[in-house]
C-alpha cells in the first residue's frame, strides 16, 4: 500500500518588495482576510491571507535573513468568482485597473470568462468565472 504524499494544497509564499502595498492590495482590493501579521521590522515581515471560504493561503514575505527563491513579479495566482462582471466592476471602483473580460480561458470557444491584473510587484492575478450566474 502506497501513501499519498501530498493530498491538499495549503499555502503559497511570495516575496514582496513593499509589504504595505502588497497587504493593501490582497486584503483591501481583493478582499482576502489577514490571518496572521508578524512584523519584526520593515525588512522582516510576514503576512498570511486566506479566502473568506477557507482553502489555501497566501503568505506575503519580506525577509532580510532568508534568500527568496522567487523574485517579485514572477508568479501567477488564479481566483474564481461567481460573477465576473461584478468582480471586474468592484475592482475598478477600488482603483484597480483590471484588463478587459475575455471568454477564452481554456482556449478559443471555451466560453470561460476571465480577466487579469497585476499586483503591486507585477505578479499576475487572474480571476475566472467558474460558477454560473443566475440569469446570466
């Protein structure tokens, strides 16, 4: 009998250049909840955020003691929403400028609506409509 080594994705950690801007983007603009905020000083600061419904978390990391293997601006995050138009409008109202909504996430003709934007470090944030919208 073999054991399943990994059975759940729990967290991704990303290097950030400016913690205040990154934390504001993920918490205030995207609506993630701050689970932990450990700050020794401006150069040693870790903030973990989660989605209101649970699931994997994102840890924003700013550390002078640990060599980060990823550089700011090299990751892509995928989030789902049940109403792509409302999510796009809400981000615009918060001063975030997402790209236009497209309908080809899984290739031409797939019909899966999505848009993307960059976080303060240039990481790509993609939002896709994965559930049907009543009347839409």
